């Protein structure tokens, strides 16, 4: 039996559905033209004006050869070939086909020099189709960007992106495997000066459309940079509402005071490396008490007012069984965790030379993620509750419409390719911890289509808000919503995100206070967003994805797609070498060595207490052993060790064979020249066994005891 309010709300939704039919019919008559906002030199796009890349299958796209690219990149890094070749030529590019085979989606490609390559894109064809069907189209084309977007085939062409990444340093206090940038291993230090930092952020706001982005300071480990806190302050000063740090959490775990300083500087999110629940689940990162470090970092950061986003690199056979444990961790701590970011492994950096066997064993796709969440937690239907992240672009468009043409900044918009990222929203009651997928009680597909109609009509703010309210209400099913959840809670959630009514839910701008933070946290309902972002590598690279990248890197050579920078042609290796700060030898001589926690060593913490609720079964689960059982290496280091050992075995076998041949030759010479035996086809026949007529030889006369044996040295 449902609460009485649920029946009242059902009547409201039915009335809203009737009102929507009238509203939509009137609203579609003579729609207004789109306006051009201050933050763009081009007008807002109607839904039908948005372009799409080729989708579906079979289809052809442009990709890269996994063997040609590293060869050419190394020549550029070594100074043998100018880097301008990347601007003017299609270096290492080959065609690729996206095809279906046995219900799975594959990328297959052939290089005339290095042969055939193929890789898995999705293990569920229906899920892959669902994502592409839900893609609303690309954002406004990037413009006023020639200075920063000039990278040949890797150039970003659409939208502004949503996360601007700035690597403050390539130094790190861990030795992770996998690692995008091969930190601590490249032989030199690349670290931004303060002038570099301000220049990159100043340049960023010149590109249009000028949308709000989350500025992410990364590395290496960004907290090792002496400019970390100042960089956070400056990003806020420039005008960005959201500043985050991609961090392993070590410095935050060590010092509550440092967390407080970061919060006061304007840090809003900590993108915290978090590969599972329990120290065993994180053991592949080679820090003995890494999970304890994470718990302390989360506690310190939350107490300081910084929100935490656990970022889980998922590797098949290493920690894919941790998907459910991590989701349960978030559900058990709804007042602290409101966002999870799963990142299926990208074989780059330390893993670029991966063997085919390990690559196929460890490959993990977005479709794996959707199914693992369902199978390990019971939450969500892959083809109903998961959407491409770009699906939210329709709602960002509505935010741009109701904010009007005079705003200095557009809404943050995630306009990435549907093969790049996915999302799944769960409404969690912070008091009872009841959790229900949002699209179980809100018809996502129809809701988005309704909002598109509101956007395309381009009416006044009032009518657009009315249209959104009616669309929300008519697509809401109160009987499927959480027990204590109400329609008004849903409407307030949207208003809290887009600020359409002007109600104060707590500021998010640079001048926000701890009171603002606590006010936003006071909401009973946690909109837990479970995201999957799958970065490309050379084996599945697709330039159509690169062209609409939403995570650009701000570098000394312009803004470059995340995948083109870390994988693709590998701009990171080239730019960091071009602008390196010092060789490691010189850096260590002048600055000293920074501490690196590795080799299974524990991080020393004065106080390891935390306030997180843990599932004891998840914490106590041992490390995953799938790859051990299959006899497949788990890391690049292990792979190299095996390769080295195999070469040593081959060399030793060759030496053993050579020695055995020498021993046989010495035996032959001894038996021939010393014993006087005559060789036959398969061995020797002793002379003593032969007589001139072929009979049996007579017994030899007895020797004197003092007589030396025949063949003794000195004969």
C-alpha cells in the first residue's frame, strides 16, 4: 500500500499529461528563432540543427596503427622528425571498420606494414545500439579557437568540453600500473611555472562557446606542485565555478589542514583514485595500506567542505569484481559520496606495448560496466537506465535558454561521442538509504524528447520553465519512486542544478562559504551519478570521438583532446619533452628527491580514523586471481619481467645446447683417438669386440698391476 500522497501525485501527473498536450500544440506554432548569447558568436542550436558523426554498424572510421605511431612518435621525441609533421600529415592513420560479430561489436583494422588488429568495443550489441540511439547530437562548433585548436587530425572541432585538465607536474608520489603518463619513468621533469599556469587558464576563456567547465588540476600528483593552491584560487578568479584535483589522496590523508587550505582556495571536488574496497582490492597499486589512505583522505576532505568523486580504473581480471563493492560503498555513505567515475582501462603509457593475450584478457568496456553493476548490485537495466553522458546536453540547452542571452558563461555541457561515456542515476534517501534508479520512475527517453520541444520553441523564461515542469510531471511515476520521494523533490533537484527560479540552495561560485556548502548538503536526497568514461588507446582509436572531446588538456602547445594527448599520436610525450623543466639528475641535484610510496610500503599516518560505513564482506574479500589462474601477466612490469626471463631461458638453452655439442665432440675425439674405437652410424664399436674374420676376440692377457691404463694422461 502506497502513501496517500502517491495517489495525489498520480492524479497530478495525469493532469500534467493533459496540460502538456495543449501546451505542446500551442508551443509548436511559430517557434521563435534562437538567440546568440554573449558567450558564443553563434546562435543556440535547435535539436534538428545538431550534427552527428556516422553511427551504427557496419561503419568505417579513421583510426591509428598501434605499431606505426610509437615508432614515429619516438623519432619526433628524439628530434629526428619535426613535430609539425603531425599538423600537416596523417601520421600512422589507417581506416577501421566497426562491425558486429556474434552479438558483440568490434573494431577491426589493417596496416599495410604491421598487419591486422582488432579489439572489442562492446560485449552487448543492444546496449551499444541504445547509447547511439540516445545521442542528441553535437554542441555548437568550436570557434575563436584557431590559436589553441591546431593539432592536425587530432584537433577538437565541436563544443567547449566539460573538464579542462591542467597537468601541474609529471612527478608523482606513487608508482602505479597502469599509468596514463608513465610518471617518474620518463627521465625528466615537466612542471608548470606560475606564468604557465596563468597563461593556460587565461587562454582557456578565449575559446567560444565559453561554457562553464570544471578545471581539473592533474599530474603526476598535482599536490606536489608548489603552485597547487594558488592555481586553484586563480581558476576560481578567472570565473570557473568548479575546480577539482585528480589525486591519489596521499597529501590530503596526511594533513587535515591541507584539506582546509584547499577548500578555502576554492577546491570543489577531489577526483580520488579508488580501485576497490579493502587494501587487497587496491594492492595492485603497490601501497600496502592504500585503502586506509583513501578513507582518511575522504574524511579529511569532506570535513573541510570538499566533495569526493571516487575514480575507479577497471581492469578485467584485476578488479572488475569490485564494481558492486564500490557502488555499495557509495550507497552506504550517501551523505558523503554523490558521484562515482568508473574508467575502463586504456592501454597507454606503461601499457602501450601490451601483448595481445593480456590486452584481450584485461579489456573492459562500458557494456561490461553496465552489466556488472546490475549483476553485482541488482541495480539498473543496461538498455533502460544507462545513457550516453551527452544525453544531458538537452538539459544543458534548456539551461542556456532560460538563462537568456546576457550571461557571461554558458551551461556546462557534456557533448562527447556516445561511445565515450555513459551515466546511470540513482536517487538515494540519505536517511533510510533506499535507492532507486531515476529512470525507473522517470521516463528518460520521452522526458528528453519533451524538453527538446521546449528548447526548439525558444519561448520566454516563464514558458520554458512551465514546459519543463509539465514535462517532468507527466513523465514521473510516483509509485516507482522511493518511498518518501515526492514530485516536488524532483522539481527542486532540477532547479538546484540549473538555478532557473533563482532560489538560493547554497552558492557554487568562487565566493561560496562553508555555510553554502552545508546548505547544499542538507538536501535529503542524494542524486548518485554513476558514470563510465572510456578513454581510447591505439587499439580502439576513433578520430570521430577525438573531434568532440569534452576533456581537453591545456598545454604549452594549445588545448588537445584527452585521448590525443595521452594516447593517439601521443602529444604528451612530445610536448613534455619540448618543454621539459630539467633532467632528473639536474632536478634531484637542485631540488632533492620527493618521496615515492611503492613496493608494498605503507604510508605512515598519525591518525587513520575515519567516518565511513564499510561492508565487512567487501573489505575482507581477497584480491582477484583470474589472471593468475589463466597464467596471464597482470601488469606491464610483470610482462616485461616474463619477456626478460623468457629471453634468458632461450639464451641459456642455446648455451646448454652449445655446451652439449662441445661435450659430444670431446667424447668423440676421446673415443676415436685415445680408446681407438671406430665410429659407426649410431655410435662407436669397441675395437676389442672385433677380430679380422669377424669372430669373437680372444681374452686379453692379464695386465701387471703397475701397468698404466691405456688412455691415461701422459701416454
